[in-house]
C-alpha cells in the first residue's frame, strides 16, 4: 500500500494551544482544517473507535474557529446567513445552522452560539467563511464588527465524558441540556462549556478563550480522568458515518443546498425572509431536490476508507456518489454516506458502487446506524 507523504509544516499551517500535548500523546496522523492541524488518529482508526465508544477522549478541535459578530445589526446579519429561523435563539443556546450563498449553495454548517443580545459566535466547519461574512457586513454598511477571536474549542467525548466533567466542575454540569452552554468554575478558571460535540457518544466542548491556557486545561482533564481511561482522541471517521454526521467539504459542498444535504429540518426558508439564498431555496422546495444525501451499506469484505468519491451506477448509468465510507467493526459491514439521484434513493434500493477494490453492491438504508 502506498503511504501518503507527510504534511510539510510552515507558519501558514497554524498549530493549536494543544498541539504539544497532542504530539506527546502519540498522534499518528493529521489533516488540515481551517489552516490548522486536526488530528485524525492516534493508536489507529479502529482502536480509537473502540475507545471512544467505551471511555472518554480529549479532542483538539481548535480548528473549529469562531467567527464573532457583534453590534446593533448583529442579529440582522446573522439571520441573513442562514435559512434557519433564529427568532427563538436565546442567550445560552446553540443552534446548528446551514449557511448558504445567494444561490442557496452550502457555505458551511456551523454551530451558532448566542452569548449576549448582540453578540454571536459561529463555530465553523472547514471553509473561509470569515470573508463572506465580512463582505456582506461591509457591502451593506451594517453596524457590526466581524472578527476571529482567540477561542479554541476542546472536546470531551465518550460515555464517561459527563463523569469526567462533573469531577472538575461539579454535578451541576449534569443538568446542562444538549446544545446549551454556560460558564463554569473549572479548577478556578471561568470557562464557557457547551454540551455538544462531533460524535453520538455524548460530551462537551470547552471554548478556551486564551491560547496560553490550553495546556493547563488539557492537563487538568487528564489528571481528573486518570481512573476513567481518558486518552487523547479526535473525530472518528467510522463513528461519525455510523451516526450520520456529515462533513462539510466532503459530503456536501457549495454545489449542494441544505435540502440536498438532508438538512431541511434545520431550515425555515419561508419564515427566514432575510436569508440571502431564500428565493433559490423556495424554488427548490416547490420542485423538490433532484438529489439528496442518503445513508448506505456497501456489501462485501472490509474496504479502506473512501479517500476520493466513488461513482454509484444503475445499469451503467451514473446515479450518485459515495463521499464517506469505512468498515464498521460493531455492525460488521461497510457503512457509507452518499449523494443519490431521487429516482434511486428509496430505502432498500440496490445499486452498484465502483470502489478501488472493484464493483460492489450498495444498499440504501432508512437512516444512519446510530440514531
């Protein structure tokens, strides 16, 4: 098997407040995400997967950069960016918000936090969204400030995540609802903590607001979790596909709308009258999307993770593509995510996918393996 060459490091590829600790913990591979290092494995993809589902991991997800929007017109600008209705977004709440351009194409799918009446953070996926937001604010002469603050998220994920956090901040964290955040006393530090994260195993994200505090917070978590099998980890490809968690830039891009991306439940397009892509999205709602994300099973022996998309065919006619795939040790099958033409997306439909190991049968599923 041909090994990928290592990533060449330079000042353009930013490290994080936790990079030193991540490397001490034995990171075995990185990717680049928002011009920063993002770990992708430690022991191995499969070993990390097993540990995530049984214990607790600390994730360096500082690459989930924050875009802060503040000022009298902040609410106006934030609503322009998404077809999701934000009128009920209260201080202390998080919303998952598809973000679109003037054509309704996906620009990002961040988590939006409302910190104050006129202060918001977008915790973004991998794209240069900052410039789009700055451009709209400047072009419309809105009374806002748009910037990237010194904030670096740190994930605590896994079934023992709540026990670990309670050991440090107290049992009150157990009562924090999903997609809510508040400030807690974390070993004498005042930290903003949300119940959220990029896995279905449960957990939290700490929004570290000072680069210099990174290693101190990391060390505190490891000391408190010494009896919980705490380890360094990262978003796990297998677990996220099982859970149906989408990856922007991978499963959907600017060429896809939220409706094609299976995100209609996060859109209130008719109510979101300020959204810049509203007209295009309303037209698509009327006609229905011609393609859409589906959860898939690829039959046969284990496949290596999907590095490039794989064509899906019916009677030699192209009908879609697999964008994420991996062998699931728990479900003993190849789990996958793909974009499928509407004539072929009904559950139970059997198609053919062209993998690096040859043609395989592929089945459309009702939903992800982990609901």
